[in-house]
């Protein structure tokens, strides 16, 4: 019996950009690694920057300092539910360790 032939599909992958949003020290630390960012000291300005970045189809990941995300977490959860861009909060310089309940976050995003 001859070997079975399998048709291989070529998948096209697209390159996406990463951006940071946060304080000057947060953004600068990522810029040293080659990741561009937007400096924003207030949560509302950061939210506007994040909305602008998630509207860009070339942006795949937005890293935000957690000290800014505390007061806009509900808006970010709603944004995560409607956009395909990942918005991820990372600890800012000198911030305290906090627990994140991802189960609750997923329920909010999924509307469960």
C-alpha cells in the first residue's frame, strides 16, 4: 500500500506591532528594548491613547502600566471585549504586587 499523501497548507502570518502606554519611566524602559510607546500620566489620557492604538489594525498588543489601569479597568474590559488587539497591564516601576482574578475578567469580557 503506497504512503498516504497529505496536502500541506501554507498559512500566512502577519506581523503586528507592540506599543506601551504609561508613565515616562515605564515607556522609556520598553523603548530601550525597541518597543515604542506613548507617555501618559493620567488614566483618561491613557484610555484615549489605548483606544487610538486598538483602532489600528497593525497593532496587536498594547502594554499598559498597572498604576494607570486601576481607575479605568471597566473601560479596558469593555474595550477588550470589542477589539481584537490585546491590552495587557504590567506592573509599573515600584508598584506593589496585586492579585488579578482572570476568571472574573473573562466573565466580564464574555458578558457571562
